[in-house]
C-alpha cells in the first residue's frame, strides 16, 4: 500500500536537510550574537488563542483538531500568541527587557504555491518591555545581520518600513472611523500583493465614500515621511508617530545598516495585532513575496490577560528565503556537500572486518566521526566509498595488524604511513 | 483573556530550552560521528499511515484532524512510517546502506505522567538495507556512544535485548498460532510495565488454554540464551534466530560496549512492525520507564508499497532521558547556565549611548556576541548586568571616546586597558 505525503508539506532528505540546517543554524547564531535567548512552545495551542487577535486570514488557515477530552486545538500558525502567553505566565519573574528568539515549525492551510507551503519554519525575534524605537531598530538589525552574514548585499535586499500608529492618524484625518481601521489595514496590506483592479474592488468593499477612497489612495502614494505633513494636518498624536519613525531610521544609520532601509507607507502587515512601527523585508526588485516582516504589538500581552507591556519583533520564514539564497548561488556548498566524515576504516580482507569494526567504534568514542563498509570487497572499492563520504583520512587494516600496525592514508595528499595502533589512539 | 497551555505539553523558557538543546545537540553529534545523515518529514501524515502497522496502542493515541480538502490527517506519533515512505519514494536512487537519523517532534494523546508527555522529541537512528546483526549492533553502539559521552556509565544504564523471530519460534513450539502472535506480543510487552495480576489477566484474555499459558510464563522466566534449548526443541528457524542474537552480543563486545548489554526474553516492544532483534534501554534498577528502544523491522518498507528491504533502528525520547540526566546531576551546567555573551558594551553617560549602540552593532557584524543596556544608569549597574549575562569582556564608553579611545575590561581578571577604537576592531 503506497501512501503519498500530505499536499503542501516537504520531505527533508539529507540533501534538503543540510540546506534547512544551514539556514536555521545561521538564524540561531545571529540571534545569539545579538543577545537573544532561545525559547519554544508546544506545536499546538487552544484554538481560541488564534481567534483572538491574529486576524481573519490566519483564523481561516488553521489546522484545527479536537482531542479526546473535547478540547478544540490548533496547530500553531505563528508563535507570537504563544510568546505572549508564556511571558504573561511568568511576568513577575522574568527580568526585562525580554530578548527572546525561536525557530518554530508552523502550519497554515494555505493554497501551496511558490514560497508558500502548508508547513514551514519561521525565525522569530522579539524584544518585550522596551517602548523605544531603539528596540525596533535592534530587531531589524538582527535580521539584517543574518542576511548579510549569509552573503546577501544591499543589491539584494531592502527593509520597507512604516507605522500603523502614523497610518491610523492619517486615516482618521481623512475621516475613516476607528472601528473601520482593522478592515482597512487588511485591504491596504494587499496593495502590492494583488492586481490593482482587485485592490480597488477590495477598498470599495470597506470604504463606501469615493472621495475618502481617493484620499486614501493619494496618501498611499506618498514617497517620504516629509510629504505626510503636506497631505494631512499635524496633531499631537501624529507627530510622535512620525518622530518614532525618524528615530528608527537614525538608529539604523548608527548601526550601519541605513542603506538597507527605506520608508514605504504601503507596508501595513496582515496580522491584526500590530500597533506601531511595521516593516517587511523584500528582495530588491520584489520578484518574490516578502522574506519576512514584523513590527510593534504593544497591546498583545494585555489582550492575553497580562499587563500592558510594549513589544516588538519579526518573523522570517524559510521558504522565500531559500528561493532567494538559491537564486543568488548562496546554497551551492550545502546542495553539493554530501556526507562528510573524519575517518573511513577499510579492511584488506574479510578476516580483518571485525578489527575494522573495533577501530571504528574506538574512533567514535574519541569523538571522531568514522565509518566502515558493510559489504567490504576490494580495497579500491572501499577507498572509493571513503571518497564518496568525503573522508579526510582512511585507516587501512591488513596483515600489518598482526604486528599491531595500522596504515593511515591522508585522503587529500594521498600520503600513507604505518603507525602502531596504540600510538595512533594515544595521539588522538 | 487568559488562555492556558494544552495539557501534557511543555513551554520551553530559555532555561528549559538550554537543556533541550543540550540533549538534542548531543544526539546530533553522536549520529554524525557514527556516520548517519539527518532527515526529517512533515509534522503530519495521512491518518492511514499509522493505522497500517504501528499497532493499536499508537492508533488509539493519535491526534487526528481533517483538513479543508476533507483529508484525514494525524500529527506524527512516530517517524518510522515516514522514513519507510520517504525511502520507498526514492528507493532506486538512494545508495545503500541507508544510514539516517532524525530528531522529530512527536505527539501522542496519552495520559500525561512522569516521563510521558503528549508532545516530545525523539532521537531516531536507522540502518536500511543491511540484513546482518552488525547493523543492529551499530545502532545500539550509537545510542550507547551518546549515553556515555553525556556522562552515564555502566552503573547507570543497561540495554536489554531479545528477538521477536526467536520468540515467535518458541511460542509456536508451545502451540501459539501465528495469527495470535501480534496480540500475544502486545501482552508480553506489558509484563514489566503493569502489576503481575493485571498481566496475568491480560494473558488470559489472549491465551485461553491454561497449560499453554503456564508454558509461556515458564519461557518468559528464562534468563539466558542457552536455556532456550532446554525448554523448546531446536529447529532450522529457531537456530538462526539464536545465532543472530549471539552474533549481536559478540559484535557489541568487539565494539567495547558488551558490559552494557544483556539478554532479556521479556523485551518484546509495543509496536507491531518488529520482526527480529528487539531491545530497550533502561536505567539500572529500572526505576524509570524505558529510555528508548528499537529493533529490526524487515517488512515495513514492503508494507508501505516498497520492495522487501531489511531495516533496523531505535528511538530515544527526551522525557525519561532528561529525568535520568537530572537525577545523575548531568544537567547542572545547563540549568544554571544563563545567557552567555562575549562582550557587554556599557556607557558612562546617556550622551554615549548612541556610540554604544554603534559599537555593539559593529561587534555583532564581526560575529562577536554583544549586548548593551537599554536603561543605562550608572556604570556599576551596567557592569552588574554584564556579569548577569556572563559577559567575558566589557567595553566601557566614556569621555575617552572623544579621543577615539575605548576602555576594555576583562571580566574574569578585572583588568582594564585603554585602546583605540579602530585598532580594537582591526584586532578582532
């Protein structure tokens, strides 16, 4: 009976696994050097958790299930609600700021397409307890630190930044009501993601008044922070929102990554819980979907029953990133890598196989990666197997072993030497 | 609104995450040095996959769900069926033997108790394509290589080994029919796991004849391989099964781990798909559940629509293992570890904060883990924060920076020196 894999999921054969590990190891290393600590939560949570504040799009894409106890659960489509829950649970004992990262496996029942799968990995980096654009800058820097370290440059990527707080003030000045904001955000978020006609239809659906709609479209074509003052009247809530953005850009400059960052009023984000600065990272030319995105979500902990504590962070998935890295030739070493061991133990005849097994076991106990051939066969064949495993060294066991001698072959230079077994192990 | 975590799951705060990473990193390192390559599959598969051959116990513990397309899925309770599916899919292009490992997250709807959770991680190591006890020995060695490297000794752990093939012949000799075997295995597997009375009741349920039952109980009290010949007649299927076990023990001796391994006819394993050698790893004294177990499953690939290819492997979960490691004091470093960075950047006054941010960013770009204080405050406070992050070094930015100088403090010796900023960065 042949059973296929589930649509939209991936099988990670060793070749794909090497690429996944390369990406995730890079994320972890960047997080740690930026002063973040790793956390994780369960693969599923109570369904309700994702119905509260994530927004309709996520709620529609849930893989939900009912357990034997009748509990309604869902496989996590994102980890931020879990983060909010975990921080709330220990809010009094966690020293702040909380600088945490995670690399959760997430599932969303989307239509599988290029860069979007039903199961993926997402790098999450968050700072909780800091109400200062410096924290937003630090998370953006952390993302860029990874992207640059992996080999991307300012020719490849751009961080597009805006602010929900600012946008809320601008929309309010146009006459959009507070209660409409969430649905307007959801539509504006689609501006660069759907055809113009579809976008205008969607906008019509949530803003009936055509004059207001035209004004919204006008605002969305603004190219710089400075232009805002020319289209809407400044007030004491709009000005601080603009100041936050200015401070953010200034700090990104101090951090040396200013050239990667630009203002883009079209960045709104799909999730409902963002409250301030928001951003998305794109390949330059924006041929692909967003590599990742994030922003400030100052109300989320309170929504989940905790105190009002400011928070900001981002998520970067592995699917679009992998497409971009492959396109830029930055995965070649991983794709072609193959198995890589320190030492292959070959045996000149079947009678020496047991000794080869013993030596292999001894090497492994010394923390040296080692392997041998099950089939054996002539030495040439075994040396070929050693090469295919990229062995750095080969030990050959033949009749010399009767005098306690091993033949050690350097697989790079081809050089061979004979050495006493006990001396060889003592030298390791 | 406060939403609790789901029963039987774990939240991994940084402290718990350090322990999880310590365990999993050890598994990965041991696998690699034993010549295994990493793979992984999706978190869910078609439900059917676990109803075929895993046995009733697993099938009853599934977290199953129906997706929007009406597909019946289940979160994976084990990864072996996925392994069989993946190998079958590429059977003609994969060089053999296939030596693969994985560290899947698994879910089982069990009653949560000590060492058993509804969500856990399991180290899986398998060799596919080798019909020789040498392969079983190599997987057992790999498990022991990890357990010893992490600090356990022959005083702490034991591998109990038997053979389903042997047991089948012995049971057949007693008069148990082939078609009863699977249910008898399931009961025998419980012998050391439930009270004697419960066990006898269960046995009554599947073997009606009391004389046969007494014989089965007699066989189950055998203490050595040699005794088998004294209770049942040798035949040409029983003899090879015993020979396989003898060869296994001999090879484990050659590998230098004989002292950890013993014959135990009570080892049967719960999963339905085992066909030959089976084993379980216990803490000595067996105060805890099995740390892990495995064996040969030569028919599984065929069951999943592939060719008949021999296979053997084990799984070790993280829950019981963590309890044992904690009990033996082998997790103290991880529990008390805390955050650990290379360099903390302090600033003597608010006016130097921006410079501190710049220096921190510069260090991170040089792959040095670095952090600074959001709050600032007096230097003493910041140095305390540096200590709490286990910083190896501290850079102090004060008025010296006006001459381009940094103060660098070694946090171990307490020694301080002044160095030009550009020279400092050039030296990294």
